[in-house]
C-alpha cells in the first residue's frame, strides 16, 4: 500500500521567468538559455542536498523538494536565495526566486509523491514575491514555534489560495542580513530593462505629463489607456528624465506579476530595498522611510489591483513629499487622482500639426520594420500601405510594432490587406520578445476582458462590436432591444462609461449626445467572441435594424429645416451605415431591409455621394427576385430604389442606366399612395432623361405630367424637385418662360419646406437664365443667394457650377481678375467634392478668359482648355450645360480663325488628351499666373 508520511515541502520558481527566458534566448541564443536552465536547477539541487533534502520534481523553472526537518527546509530556502543573488547569471540577468514552505502529509506512490498538500505548497509559492520566502502556519508550527534567532516569522494575515475554499494564515520569513538594503544603496531603476528602441511620437505627452507631475497641487497621476497604447513605455522615458528632479530617487514598482492586492505594499517595500521587521507592516515601514524624502514612486500595471489604491492613498497622506505615477487601464478612483489619458499615436500628420512630416504612427512602423528588414525600401504605393496599416490599427503602438515584425514574412500590401480582414491573426510577436501578456494583441485584449467583473458588461461590449464606427448610448440601447435584451438608457450609459473607464471604449465626441467607439483590435476580439457563441449573425442583423430605423427617422427630416443637423448626424454614422449595408448585401433575405435603409438616404447620396449610393442600391436590387415575387409591402421601397438609382445615375452621367431604372420603377404597379407618388416623380424624371437625351418636347410633356400628378397629391417636396426638372426640359425645348416659372415655383416650395440645399439649384438656374438674357443685376442677386445657401449648408456639391456662373457674370461685367479667381475656385470646389463632372464649367470659363488675352500664347492656352473641357463634357453626359456648349462652339470658331486650323486643332487635341487632374492643375496655374 502507498505510504503516508509528514514532510516539509519547499516549492520554488522564478519571478517573471518568461521575460528572463526571452531576454537570454534573444540576446545569446537557445543554447545559452539551456545553460542558464541547467545552472538554475543545479543551484537549487545543491542547496537542497546540502540541507538533507530530496528533489521531488522540476517543470521548467518550477521546482520542489522534501525535507524531514522544517529547519533543514528553512536553511535550504535561504541558501537558495543567497546563492541566486550572488550567482553570475548570463547576460546580466537578475533572478528573483519565489519560495513557499509548507508542512503536511504526502502519499508515496509508484508515480512519486501525491496529495493535496503538494498543491497547497505550490499555491503558497505563487503568493510569494521575488527573493521572498513565505510559509504556512503549519510550517511555522512544525518548528514548534521556535525559529532560530536569526529568523523571524512576520504575520501576513489570511490569504486566499487559488483553488482552495478558505483563506489561510501565511507568514513572511525574514532572515538577518537578507534584504537589508535601504533607499539610495542601489540604482532605483536597476530592476527595469531600458528599452533598446527610442520612443516615437510622444514628445508632447512627455512634456505635458512632466508639467502635470511637478505641479505643487498634484501628488498622484494615473496614466490611463487601453492595453498596448504605450503607458509603460511613456513612463520609462519620463522616469529616466525625472531622476535629477526627485532628489531621493525614482523607484519603479512593477506590479505585472502581482496577483493579490494585499501584496502591493510588499512589492513596494522590495522596490525600496526594505527589510521586513517583526511586528510592523510594510505600509508603516514605507511611510516612516519616506516621511521626509522627495521620491517619485512609479506603480506600473495597476489595473488588476484596484483594492490596493487605498495603500497608495494612505502612503501619500503620510509622506508629504512623495509623488506617485501610476499606469493602469482603469482609474484608481481615489481623491486627488489626476487622470492623464494616453491616446494612440496620430495616423495622419495633420492630427498633430506635422504637415509635411510622416505621421507618428507611420514613423513608429517604419522604425520597427527597418529593424526587422533593414533593406526595406518604400515606393509611393508602399507608403500608402504603411498609412493604411497604421489607420487600420488605430495608431495603437503595440499593434503597430507587432505588425511591423511581420514585414520579414510578407509584403506591405499583403500585410495591409490581411490586417483589414483579420488583424488579430497577424498581430503576433514572431520573435517572442514581449512579455506573455503582450506577445499577441489577442492576449493583451483578453487581459482587459478579464478585468470586467460584470458579465452583463462583457455581453454589452461584445454587442458593441457590431458598430463599425462611433455610436451613442441610445444606439447601444436600441441594439440591445433588437437583441431581446431591452435596457433603460441610463443603465446602458452607465455600463458604457464603466467600459470607458477600463479603456475598452473610447470617447470620440464629448458634446451631447456623447459618442463612443471601439478600437479595431478590441472590436475584432469581441466579434470573435460573438462568433464563438453563435451570436454574430443575430447581432449583425440587430445592428442593421437599428440603422434602418435611424435612416427612416432621417428620411423626411432631410427634406426640411433640420436638414443640416441630420446630414451631420448621418456623417457621424456613415461607417455604421456602410457596415449595415454590407451586411444586407450579403444575403437575399436581408436585401429588403438594406433597401429600406438605402432609399431612406436618397438625399444624403444625392448630396455628394452619388457613386456610393448607386453602388449600394444596385447591389441590393440585384439580390431581389422578380417584382411579381416581391412582398407587396416592399414594392413601394423597391420602386423608390429604382427611382433613386435612376436619379443618381443621371447625375452621375449614365443616361442609359438612368433610363433603365426609371422604366423599372414605372413598371412596378401597386395601389398604395407611396408607390403612386414615386411613379409620379419617376414620370417627371423620365421627362428629364428624355430632354437630356435630345427629346426635349417629349421630355417637357412627361415632366408636366409628373408635376400635375404631384401637385394634385400636394406632395410639395417631390413637386419642387419635379418643377426643377420641368424647368430644365422647358429650357432645352426653347420655352424660357416656362423654365423660369417652373424654377420660381420650385424655389418657393423649397423655401416653405426649409430645404436650403435643393433650393440653391433652381436659384442658380434662374441666375443663369438672367445672365443669358443680359440682366446682370438680377443674375448677381440670384447667384449670390444660391452660393450663400450652399456655403451655409457646408457642401461642395453644386457649388462649382454656381461659382462658374459667378465667374461668367464677372467677365460680363468686365471684372477679369475676379472671373479668373472664381474659375479657379470653381475648379477647386469640383475637385474637393469629387464632382469631376462639373470641371468643364470652370475650364470653359477660363478658356473664354484666356481668349480675351492679347498674345497668341493666350489663344493656344484657351484652345487646350477647350479640348480638356470637351473630353470631360463627354463624360458628364446629358446634363452638360447646353448654354456652355454653345458658347464653347462659338469660341472654337474664333480661335480657329485666330490661330489657323492646324495650330488650333493641335492645341485642342493636346488638351483633350490630358487627364482631368492635369487639366485642373493647368487651369488653376493659369488663373494664378494671371493674378500675378
């Protein structure tokens, strides 16, 4: 039978062993680490053998031995500590060995010693700090309460042992001559490895933090931020600079390996080199030592030890000249704490006023990438990939460094694409040079998750992963409601704020309603949790439903006085809207919801997002079955989708596609009033398309039909749009009077509705009509009002056309210099808004201005500009101004006469062959030169 006996147990391991192993292996190689491991095990075996111990087993750096006498175990423990302290370890490694002592029953079996007391001894060892010996009450009792005179057992109180139901009394064993160092007898930063790489992009943060730390009224500063943002690195840099300013030293207290808040005071005492004293607590010793000293204590990695905040508070209260700097993912929450939020690195130079220089995030990436791959050379495309990588990773330094380590394995383009799809899979340290908690971004984020006590908060964070961009607390509450977990808005707001205080949620707008977002790596981690739980599809559909509701609420507001506020709100939500549309486009079952979302945003797409809106709606319509199989309740939205695509395609220059979609819209027949209104507006749009295609008489009739039907239904916003189209069709048919009355009524209706943006277009057309008639005063009033409205709504959409018309007016009034300035401004507006189809207006205006010049070179430039305008006008399609075209044709005849046919055609062909960007650059340069 197995024998049962009483024995004294010694368990030992190395504090921070993973980092030490990585340090030796990285600097001296795997063989050197193997030699280190053998030396470590030999030291422990020799010490135990010298004190009559029997080695029970080893696992990596874990070691245990048994002793028949507790005094022998005690002697072996301190022999190990002193031998480790004096041993010449490779690469200057400094070992701190943790030792736990226990006395209890073990069972001798054929497989060695077994029993619960072995587990108890191992857990006691895990509660020791480096260079300490901690013993159980059973061990102290086994010495019959009479330790040798040179030893003292300092009561640590009750401590919880992992896996055991009840806490147990533990004792710190002190020995005379061991741990007798005092403040000033060693380099305070000696236990910290100085980083080999210089810090990047943190100059302003270091200066601000230093200034804050030296304010007389500030005693405690907490540097807060998400995992991987560089809190420790920032404080390392700062403390190296601050040693001269704190006369009695800067002491680093590394808490990453401390699991019990009660041990923070002991770790601090160790950092200060204090010897434990019988009958006195660590806090009392520290306070007495620092009572009159000017010291900075830096507590690193405090987030998992928040109950120990009271120790820091009491220490500062009792030591008036001591200051504390804390790094944490969450505030300590004590009075007098100054919070310093460390943000990720800027991903664009403009974010930090560094125009013309690399963004700090890109600079960090390149520094680390070149260290990995010194021959790396960047062409312009590669620099774009670097910017893309840094933006994808939100400027998070650890993520950037982990990404840079991959450049030896893949191209920058492959890395950029991979990070957009699955960032966490690539953010892994290939050289194992980081602490285990930071060796992957997954482990870094996982550590933050473990700090969330409330399971409901974790579930909320997972649900928030469905937001692609920023979100409000109301949107989060709506999301939970869609998921069947309705919560009061105040409760959701409080939960989000708790997550924010843990640096898991970022604030992107302080003004109410406050908006938040998740860093990309946190979002990906949370989404993976949803996937693993089988909840991802439901969460994405809930997110889609939330944004369908947002869009539908915005739909009619976009047509009235609150238009600007709604536009701003939608701009903040555009990333979420795109994500929701992508979800809807992924399966036919979700296409109807996607169509409801996209059609509700018709005005938004028209307001400078023509190509994107057309793309989403075309993709969604392609997923639907034939109209006869569409749910009748969805027919109105399907008809509206075709109408919207037709509208966007027309203004995007594709007449054929516009005609096809308007025909599809008109083919959908349904009895509900919504569809009838859409069909009436579609009829007017069909007329506009016909007129643009050269069938002006038919176009005018169709527009008139649509206007009459909408007028009868008293749908004033649609009617105002249809009237603008009827005015354009009438003008092309030569009926200037009808065009004028149509536009005047359109303006009147838009004014009544409060729609300033759409009002600007018919105003401008009335201004053009007055200009063509020679009524310059009237033209000036109308065009000035139109451009003022466009500037008030803050959009470039449509402003290029009005600016060109103002330029024509200036030329007609003889203000050549103003006309050139307006032509250049028109071209810049078209470029800034991406409205390349309006570029021809500015080019034509500048061509006419050049033709006024006295030199043959001016005529050549005018001819080149006419050629460029003609090419762009071809792309602009049917909506190109007929008035401008007639003016260009007349100017071409004059230039051909002035230059001769050959010279004119050569210059015209040169302009026609230029790209849009080249033509704009040439024109703006000509306008600027003329001003000089």
